[in-house]
């Protein structure tokens, strides 16, 4: 069994976090030891018609791990080794998408990024440092930039690498009715 380290936005059940892309428009989660992971899974539902130009954080622990959009294309930034790693998939279509990443720091092919339950990129991610808080809706630990414009829902951090089948189940469960309230 795995533990879900949920990162709930401070909004009512059945609604998503709606962000305007401006500095200060984000949720911060303290740097709890349970979030200081070298392997695990990050997932969320996102919706945007244009998150903003450049890098825009979805769920990010700066200098460690996280999901973001780079010019509306799902990507991650590997602070420890390779820099920007892009899926090439533009998600600015005004529809909800389930995005997820699994990672084992420093392991070749230990990073897999998923869109709507399907693996879209496999590569390597190296966690550099663990001294920043986790954020939802920005890529900066202090929320001062790279803020996401759109909706984020069901942001989750797992302290285990989920299998492809478990990622698909997360997508199908959310897409089969629970996500209808998004």
C-alpha cells in the first residue's frame, strides 16, 4: 500500500482552485519532511486556455520535483541535471486534463510524465535540494513568479512511484464522474 500526501487547496469540496496567473496567486505547503522525496508521484487535474508565457508551475517543489507548463506545453524542470524536459503536448484547450509524473531521482528512465493516463515522456530527473516548500500554482517557492492561470484540482503527492495502471486508474476514476464537478 502507498500513502497519499494530499495537498488540498483551501476551497470547498467540488470546486477547483482558480488562479489568475499573477504573483501571489498560489497555495504554499510547508517543507514537511514527508514531502522531501527522492522518489514518488505528483498528480493534478488542470484546465487552462492559456496558463501564461514561459514556465508556469502546477505542483512544484522548487529544486526538487514538480509539474509545470512551458508556453502551455506540459513539462518538468530538472534542476539537478538536464534542465527543461518537455512532453511537446499543448494543454491550453480549455478542457480538464489529468497530469502526473512518477520519479526516481538519478535513475535513467526513472521519470515518467503522463497526460490523461497515458505516458508521454520517459527520461531522468535528479533532485537537487529539498529546502523549499511545495507550491500549487507557481514554480517559485515564494510565489513571486511563474504563476499558473487556470484551474487546478486534486493536487496530490504520493510517497511512492505509482504504476502505469495506478496512474490510469487515477485518471479514469476522476474522469468517470468525480471529475464532473470540476
